[in-house]
């Protein structure tokens, strides 16, 4: 089992920045991939960014590329999502997720999920 806990969500004005954290515990994360997903009211959960725990290879959704940065701190078993130049359309509940093996953009492929943290961007 892998336990994930998100933090750092909140209310921010358009153009502002926010940094999300995902603390992982349980089974060793070696060989795992971790990702961030988001879900707005009335919409399906969508991929935001992913990183491989061992190699640090990153991948981003086109809508956030150049604005968001995913990173991981192996010593703290924590993954971060730095969000800059936030837009109202970024408003959603953000979830941290993990899976064995390579990164993936499909929510169903991820085995472990956090409870989510609300991000609201006002105009």
C-alpha cells in the first residue's frame, strides 16, 4: 500500500502562483510513477503532470505546459506541483496519484490516490 496526502490548495487571483505538495508513505517508491490530476465540477478527471520517481522524467498536459512544474524530493518522499500564471480555468480539485511502473496519463491506470486539495482561481 502507498498512502498519499495532498496539501497547499487554496484561493488565488488569476496570474498568481500556488505550490501543491503530496507526501507519500508506505511501500518503497522505487520503480513508481507519480502524477497530478484535477477534476472540476461537472467534468471528468483529467491529467495534469507526471514524473517517474527514479529517473525524474516529466510529462505535462498541453494546457499547463510552461506554467506548471512537477518535481520530487526523494529524501522527503514528496512530490510537488508548482503552479504559476494561474487561470480561472485551472480551478478544480487536484489529486495526487501513484502507480508501479512508467508514467501514464490515464486515471484508471493509477492504483493509489490522495483525498484531493481544492484550488480556486478568481478573475
